C-alpha cells in the first residue's frame, strides 16, 4: 500500500497504523451511534412520528454513496476524500471545487458539535458559561489529534464503548417500559403510519436524518494512515454505515413507541431526553444528556477534526491551499499545523454561532451533499468513460441511483441552506480565479 502513494506522485509522510477495525470504529464515532438523541424531536415532528422510516430511507440512500467511496478509495488510495477522487477521477479543477464544497462540511461540523455539547452541559451546569465547555473540548481534541492517530484510535474505542453502553441501557429500559404499559405498545407505526404517510413528507424528514449519517465518508481521509489492502477503506465505510444505521432505527423505533404523540414534546431540542425520563426516570435523562455531550463534543468532534486536517493537508500538498497546511509533525507524523488551525477556526466559529445552530447546520448539509454528488459523477466518469469499464452495475447503475437520491435530498433542503451554500461556492470561484491570476504552482493540469 505504501507504493500506492508514490504512484500518485506523493511521499509517504503519515504513519500507517490503522486497521479495518480502527476505521470502522472511527466511522461509527464520526456518525455517533446515539446521534438521534440530539435531533430526535425535529425528525419526529417532520416525519409525523415515522422516525424509524426516515432513518431507514436515509441509510438506504447513504449506502449508495458509501459504495461509491469504496470504488474510488480502491482506485485512488490517498488522503483527501472526495477532493482527491474528483481531482484524479475527473479533472483537478473539479477536484478543487469538490474539496471546496466538502470543506464547508468538515471545517464547520466540529464547531456545530462543540456548540451542541456545550449547550447540553450548560443545561446540567447552568453556573458554568457554555463557551467554557466549547473551548475546553476544542483544546482537548486538538492535543489528542496532534499526538497521533493511534492515540486517537484508542480514545475512540473508549468513548464508543461508553456510547454503546448508554444506548443499550436505553433500549433495555425502553423495552421494559413499553411492556409495563408506557406508551401505546409495540407496533409498526414508527416505520409506517398509513394515516400520515406521504413520500414528500418523509423525504423532508430524511433531509434532517441524513445529518446523523454524515461522517462515514471521513474514513477515506485516513487512507494514507491505513494498513491493509486497497479495499480496507471501502469495507470500513460500508460496515460502519450499516452498523450505525441499524442502531439509529432501533433506538428511534423504541423512543417513538414510548412517547407516540410527538406533538406533546415540551421542546424539540430536548425531545429524546423527555422520552428517556418517561422510560427510566431523571437519572436516565441526565445520563443521555451527558452521553450526548461527550459523544458529540469529544468523540465526534475528535473524528471530524482529524478528517478536515487531512483534507487541508492534502490540498496544501497540492498547493490548492497554502503549503504550510501540509506540514507534518516530525515525531508524531500528523498534520499538526492543519490540526491546530482547525482548532482555532472552531473556537472562532463556535463563539460566533453559539445561538445560531440552524444556520450552521444548513451550511454543513449543503457542503456534504454537494460533495457527494460530485463523488458519484467521479465514479461514472473515471470507470465508464475513462477506463471503459463494463461493470455497468457497480460503475454506472449504483452511482447513478446514489446521485438521484442525494439530488432529491438537496432539492428538499430549505431555501436558507441553498442560499448560504451557493454563497460559499461563489467565494470558492473567486479564490480559484485568484490562484489562477497569481500563477501559483497548483495542480490544475489533468492528472490520471
């Protein structure tokens, strides 16, 4: 695998130490097995109680994207995710804009995670200002990421185990509560309720649920730190998505049965915690809040910071961003400058958007989904048009379906998301023209 990097004109600088298991854990951590805890109320309200169905459709849609990542990660086993795939699979100019789009997702999502975690802890300890938690989480994660992916992987294992323990506690206590008569009993309504079902309604909720799945794609950013075959990254993406998807469906199904009337939530922000309190009491509610704070603010943000620092490293290495972003720590073999920069940006954005999480969420969604569209196009162009592949199902049908699914989700986004996202792309065009005007040493010549 080390030869693969040199084949693309790069030097192996990052330390290879991650196994398939490490990557699956990383993907699960990035998606957060208990992610529905934080946005359950909004998905329940948008789907008219069919939360499990929204997550099932979301998982099915994301599977096509995971399969496209699997194809491209085998063809181009280098860091950079969709930036590298569009760059190598279509053209460097397309790669630049794919990287610019995914930057909107990755560089902002840590701030979003820190805000959610800080606000959750703020509800438990109101005497401590939320911004203190935000800064504390950022400093801890920056130090862990600089120390190396092996240290990050060990931290991920511990936090993932804690998340799963809390989740299984909720599932067991929830099932017991339903058996005791809490809620409306066991039924299939969270998956399909004929009285409220409509395709457009559910797809609107899916656009929210998809936010929980964002992160499996981050596995591809660690391609140059992975040991094993070229298909390791692809396998990890698919398996982590399936495992987390099943957990999402199970927990939201049980939550919907415990409190079937989604219109009675005191607040959509705390809806899941209300369900937990109804099922197991205040202690379970507080445990779920703490788990959300730790999983979003430490585990998920830790993975997100690692991912974006690798994309900045890759784009800096290609001179599409300042070269200093490609600096690697001599001892820990990590892109430390990019990691620290992401920490600084997260503090600035986090403080600026403390009370504006909806706007931040809109930008994150647009960036990720736009990048996914270019990923599917990359698979079709590289394999079918350029390589003349005859594997039409894998290289044409699956990515085409994935493109249509993601396209529909983008179409379902609110106007604010699209407006803000287009504004970011306009800035990207201006920066692209600036690079061209300065005649910088950037990789805008086509690369195979």
